C-alpha cells in the first residue's frame, strides 16, 4: 500500500460541459486495499415516505445506520409528528426506539440550521445526545463558530459542514478549510461528492485537500459533471465520480466515519432500490477487506486494545487517533484474547524502526500465554530485516525460510498476509508469496495445534516495531 500522510494538491476544475478535467495527481489508487466503511442511509433518499417507512426500506437493503433530516413525517398515521430537534423528549425516544426495534441506529442528523444563539445550538446538541447521534450536518455562519466550538467540546459530538453547490459559501473545499483550520478537529467537512460534481469539482481531489478533516461523507455518483439536462444520480460505479478512487482516498486517510447514501434522482424517488442495490453491490465488489474483522478495533474515531492482553516484559503503546501500535521493551506478546482461530487469513501492516528491529507475528498459540512455553507450541512469522534464512522477515521462525526477500527498506510500512488452512501456512510480504509450507515439528517447534490465538511480539528495547490495520477473516 502506498502510504501518504499529508498531501495537498491544487484542485481540479471542470472547464465546462464540453471541457475536460485536469490530470489526476500521482497517487496510484489501484494498489490501495480498500477498507470496509460503515454505510448509513440519509433518510432524504426516502423523502416521499415517512421515517418509519424509510427505516423498513433501509433495513431491507441490509443497512444498519440512518442519517435523519428535519421535517420528515414520523409515520403514515402521525404525519403531524415530524423529525425535529425541538421535539419533546418522549417523541425523541420514540424515534430512537423505532429505529432500534428494526435493528437500526440513527447516527447523524442534518442538514440542519442550528440557529445563531447558544440556546438554539444547544437544543440541537441535546436532541443529538438523547438520540445517540454522533455527527450533526450543518452550514454555520462565520459568527457561529465561537459559539459552536465550545459546544462541540462539551458534548463531544462532531460537526460536518455541508457543501451545497453555489451560491452556498461552502461549495469549494478551500472555504471549509479556511473556517476550520484552527478549530477543534471534531469540526470538519460533511463531504458531498454529488454537490462537488454539480460544481465541476473532482471529488477525489476535494477529499484529498480535506485530508484529516472529514467528519461525514455523502457518497453519490452522477452520470456527468455539471447540471445539464439529463445529468443525474446513478448507481455507484456507473457514473463519473470514480467511486473506487474515492474509497481508496478515504482508506489512505483512515477515514473513521460513515458513507452516507443520499440518492436524489427524482425519476426513481418512489422506487430507488434497484439502483441502490446495484451500487451497494459495486462497493462490496471493490472492498478488499469485505468479510474481514478489524481486531485492533475503532469506535467513535478512537482505536483501542479492547480484547487484547499482554504477556511478559514490555508493552505496546497505542496511538488512539492513528491506530498505530509501537513496541516498548520485551520480550513479550500482545495477544488477541477474544477468540481462537483455526483456518484464517490475517493481514496487517508493520514497520521496522531500524535495521536490527526484531519482532514477529504469532499464530495458533494454543493456550493462554502464562509462560514462555507458547514459543515452542505455535508458529512465528518472523520480522527481522537483518536476519538470515529461517530467521529473516517472512520466515516461519526457526522452521522454514522465505523464498525471497520482499520487505521494503527499513523505515517503510510493509504489508503482511498470513493464511492458515489445515496444516498449510502461506506468507506474503507486500503481495509477494514467500512461504508455502505444510506445518510439522521443526526447529524450536515441538508440537502445534490447528487453532489458537494471534499475537504480536515486542522483542526488546533496542529498536521498536510498529503495527497497524490488523484484520482477520475466518475461512
């Protein structure tokens, strides 16, 4: 995976209905392993229906999350009861229960005018807190920010600044950046890819410019740029938005929010499901980590070691924002205690701080590590840039040497893939197969189990190792 932490190019602009777009910047998105993002339904997609009908239709699509908007009638029987942040608490609870009863959750709200006073803004935040909402989509005026920012900190609820097309002041991402650059990081962009296309802007360039400051994404594909007759919303992957590059860019940014579907094609407003299903199938088809579980977990934009335990000296520091683990001291093992795995694919990124960094990834640790005995009854995929043969990166430590050296230069991130199926273990380093071996007792390995725990080794205090993006899929 090509890693890029900060990259801010100039925007590409559409030069007219007969014009062209500037050439894309140099990122090779084809090599990005696209992560699985949670998908929410903006209820405006079902603007001709009530909230309860939108809930059922969203559930039928297999989605679990909703973005509510103000003004939608609650039910066919209670059309005077409309979704609104000024509702009495009992009605807010009724909205939450209706979603929960269907197995859904309202995760965001908007686009909403929050007013100009602390009292009016607080009303929206109180509504969001009671409903369990984590993000509010809005278009603040300049004078709103000094009032809005303290409330964001107090409630710990994010603000997504929506980019309606011109004459909206936020039509271009530069304006959003100018307003938020010195503000709390929970104030960010509510990136609407369709509105950017209406204004002739390439969505992926806008996302890149907003890197690190995106709090919500309204994901749309359109048949073309601009607003000419016949240009409209289409299924994901069928238009000109370049959905694959959009998701790849969001993957590189490690975006932690939702992909919110807002389908605005009026010709299909009464029955958008065929187009929506086609689009969802497309997203699934390009998602590399479809079917994987992220075991270094993230919740509400924060990573945690929940489910992990540590045995032995040393420890791993976790950056809760970036999700990067850094080893300290050793020799110990950070092991995933939530379950044992038999046949599986494990994928992760690692980086060696120095040439003499020593670490490893343990698979099928048979018992809870309570002594160093686990070393002799499980398999370690070695990480050591200066090691040789059965002790080199990619080796099954002390048992099977890698067929070649596929590691990147020290200091760069590498991708490791380990597949265990029965007694066979396969290892790939940066997409290159280096081990295909049928397990047997050899070297330090006295015996082994066909299932066990996964673990990351912190070897010593000389040179740390870094891990991130730990995914596993049972097969």
